[in-house]
């Protein structure tokens, strides 16, 4: 389990910085996982505890909306 947590932090000099954001519903200590696979149309982040997810917007593009 410790190996999985190593990717959530980056060491720069004497400081430790988080590489992922916390879940806004669960609070500090629960990170959002990043999903950017080949099958993913739009990169997204999700919480494994509560199921919260958010879609990252691409720069210069509006979100895809169904015609109608």
C-alpha cells in the first residue's frame, strides 16, 4: 500500500507537494484518481470512496453537447 501512496506526493528540495487533488466531498486524506486512458474521450478525475467525478475541460474547446 505504501507504493501506491508514493505517487501522490513529489519531493522538491525540502518540501513535499501533492500531485493529486483531494475529494471535495470526502475532504483531506482522500485523493482523486486521474483517468486518461486511450479509450477515454475526455480526461477525468474520480474518488474511489464516494464516487464523485469531474471532467477536465480542454483548453480552447467547449464541452461536447448532444444536438437537440
